[in-house]
C-alpha cells in the first residue's frame, strides 16, 4: 500500500488552541504510522471569500480565479487521500477562518463531481460549553454532514469536546487518544 497523504486544515486563530492541540495529536498518530501529512494554519494565510463569479462552474478547467493562498491548499486537497478539518466553535458554529475555507471548496466542483468525492474526512471540534448542543457544535456537525454528503465524501469520524482555556483540551487524555487513533486509522486508508 502506498503512503497515505493526510491534509490537515486548522481553522483556529490560536496555534496553541484546543482544536489545534487535538489536530497535533492526530498528526502524531498519522506520522507514527507512516503517513505523509501536510498542515495549513488558516489564520496565517490570505484566503478571501468566494465572490460568486461562477468561473469555476462555467469554466471548470480554469478553477477558482481568486489568486490567494487557497490555490496552494487546492493542490494539496486534490492529491490528499484524507482531509481533516479542525475548528473551534465560536458563536454556535465553526470559526470564520474555517467557514471561508469551506465556502471556497465550491471552486473544486468539476463536471458531474466534486474533487473531494470519495475522500475520507475527519472533523475535530472544540467548544467552551459543556456539550455539543448547548455550545452549538451540533450546528457545525450537521453542517459538515450535509456538506460532505453533498460532495460525496465520507466522514470517517467526528471528534469533539469541551475546554475553555487555550490548550486545556490536552488534559483530556481520552480525546487526545481518540485524535491520535484517528490519525492512525487515516494513515491506513480507513
């Protein structure tokens, strides 16, 4: 079996935040199992909103015409076997950085299919409230389910948990282990 390529999208504004901590545990599990990992920290990138020009739909060979850092991410998404999206929950849904990324996936629609069709998807969400319902994480979970069902990509697993202070999630060994195990699973192409 060839080495699996896993693309990690970190949508937190904090490099030492909780969703990034879980993503790092996943990265460790993937690399320990021989996967090739590419990581993108969206906060440090120039990603502009979709401008609804529809060039990507009307001229699919051109793709998205916005000349920003999303072009680099598109290359990795095309060649990746698995995609992992890590986001904190802010105001009852994903972060603004993550939302920009998700909206720009529109630029990967090709005739009769989406580039991410049949890819494995991992989702990591962290929130400051006590559970997925009162935090609003359930809205993000349902949005991801709808998005990837439409695209035709399989969500392998959704890992989510509560922590208030930056990095606090690292003390939740069960969640850290779950993220590590998901990295191992994705590295095996599962």
